[in-house]
C-alpha cells in the first residue's frame, strides 16, 4: 500500500522547510555535522527533508515513512542531548570573519535553535499521528505496519524533552 495523501505531503513539506530554514542553515550546519549518527540515518533524514518530489508520484510505503520519521526523531534526540548545550561554540568556531549583519543572524539562529528543535519535534509527531491513522484505516482487519516496527515505541522518548 502506498500513501498518496495530500495531508502527508503537506506535513512532510513543512518538516523539510522548517529543517532547512531553521535547523540546518548556514549558521548551524557546522554544529549539526558534529552529531554522531550513522550514514543510513543521515540518508533517511535527507529523504524526508529534501526529496519530497520523489514521493509525490509514487507515494510512500508505510515502512519507508516510518523509517524516515524514526531517523528525524533520532536526530532531534541527539541534537537536544549533544548539540544544544554546545551550539554556540560549535556554530561560531572558525567564523571570525563574519560581518556584522551575519553575526546578528548567526546569534538569532543559535538563540532559537532549542525552540526550533521543539517545533521540529512537534511537526514530526503530527506527521506520525497522521500516518498511523492512515495505517490503521488501511490495515483492518490485519495488524497495522507500525505494530511491526519496535523502535516506533521509542518515538515519544526521542521527541519529548
């Protein structure tokens, strides 16, 4: 079963836009690159945040979208734990040649990184709830796909501070 629901596409688009603009921007990218996540997780994050057009025509398989949700949730968890306490240092190291206006934007990006992670977590949770609803609806009378993915039980822990 493939998901071609406009609400899912809109939620994924919102996550991607927020991620690119507020999380992984030119001021925070250096810090984000210091996160220790396996290459598969980074690829799934990229699939979710950058490659929506690939899925608009073919749709998402439940296992694909769940894997992408888990990956971005791991990112949120890791960023809160390892990056947030050090973001000011990690984002500003090596950027002594920054102009005055860029310094203001950098400081804003750093100051808002924590609240922006919370917004990302909320958007990911909204996507998850929508996908689960569609999964349950399409699975009856069989067991939904989310019941077959044990790590989804950790999603709440990953997304909540």
